[in-house]
């Protein structure tokens, strides 16, 4: 798995966990999904992604976008 796929998988998991928690626990968990969406949007424009930096430190090989 390369860095691009790891970041996308992580973002997808955050959104799904947020939706599940909002249905089962409290609707305020939707703010987590909103945060993930805003972070993905800003990363598409700036190239800065904290999750990509974390995965890179963990040794995930680079992909095409996050180097």
C-alpha cells in the first residue's frame, strides 16, 4: 500500500466511524466527518496533509501525490 492509498483509506474510515457514532451515540459526531472533509479539501489545494506526514513517518512508501 502506498501513501496515497493509506491516506484515502484513513479518511474513509474516519468518515464511516463518524457516521456510525452519530447514528448510535450522538449527532454531534458529524463534526468529525465535516473535519475530515475540510481537511481533504484543503489538502487537495495545498498538498499539506497531517495524515500523510504521519504515515510517512511510519514508513509507508510514497505515492504519486504525497511525497
